[in-house]
C-alpha cells in the first residue's frame, strides 16, 4: 500500500470539509429505523466498508478518536487487520458497534455515508452493476440496493450534478493534503481507501506492512491470527493510555 505525505494540519482544510458535508441535504429515516423490530439493523454498516479520501480519514482520526475509549480504539484497529486479511467481499465497517447497532463516528461520517440513501437511482445503479461484476461477488440483491428507509428532509433535491460538484470540491481538498490528482482513485496506489486500509497504514511500519501483504496472500488461518497478535502488540505501544491518540 502506498503512503502519502500530508499537509492535513491546516485547520482550514477541515473547516472546508465540514462546509462540503453541510451542503449535503439533511436526511431522515436512518437513525429512526436502525433498532426497530422491522428496521434495517444497520445493514449498510454491517455489509459495507466505505471508501474515504485521505482528508476524510484524517478528519475522523483527529476529531473522533479523542471521543472514544482506548478499548474502542484497540478494537477498531484489530478489526482493521481482520478486514484486510479477510477474503470476503462483504466486510463490516470497523466503526460499527455490534452492541448498539450505531456508528461510533456518526457525527464525523464520510461523504459516502452521508449520501447513501439519497443518491439518484440512475447513478447508484451504475455502482451496483460494477460491484456485481466483481468475480468475487456472491451475495443477493439486498446488499447492493440503496436504503429505502432514508429520504431527504423537506423539499430539497439532490441530483447527479450536485454530487459531481461536491465531489470535485472533495478532490481539491484531497490535493491540498498533499495527494497528487492522479492518485485520487481506488486502485492499489490511490488515496481513496477503506477505513481499515487507512488505519493499517497509520500504525504499521514498512516491515510489518510487507509481512501483512505476504500473510494476506499466502497465510493460513493460524498464521493470520498469529500476525494479528504480533501487530496488535506493536500497535498497543503506540496508542496513548488516556484517549487512544498517539
């Protein structure tokens, strides 16, 4: 995995990111239905590990992490290793809490999470078809349908043009963090990654990253478990005792 140098310390970047998030229409239906008997049960969080830009991940890690306990941070990091090493196409978001069925970072959630459920259907269907074309896709339609419980509040509209305009602003923010424009993609050397990939890149050194890649490709269940124990021992020394920050 490729790392990028970052200028993310500038608070203006975070403020501009929050302005983009604020431009996304307010929605209803998500939090109201998660825990209902016939609700969704947070299936989007259980079955999707959203991809985020580097600027979004760093925003989460700066502002959300101090609000979490050390145990929660440890669990997030361990889940990140397990997600990366798993060959399953469907992976649970590392910030989803199994007990409460709530997102641990909902206030700081990503562009993709904020727009899920209100993306124009013609645009969302293209993404769904791309997913279903993946040779490893073996799951039913419910995993690629957009949530029917979420809707936009009031009379606001959210068109494909609106999404395109906001995403261009996101790309400009990404470049301001130090990521070249030609690296803003979801390929192996891109900056558009899952949360678990970003967590791993943040905490592992080059030696452990190299070992992780080898274990993912060639390791059996026991070797993967042994690696996770070793990696977590390394990571735990880097995490602050009080609030989970470095």
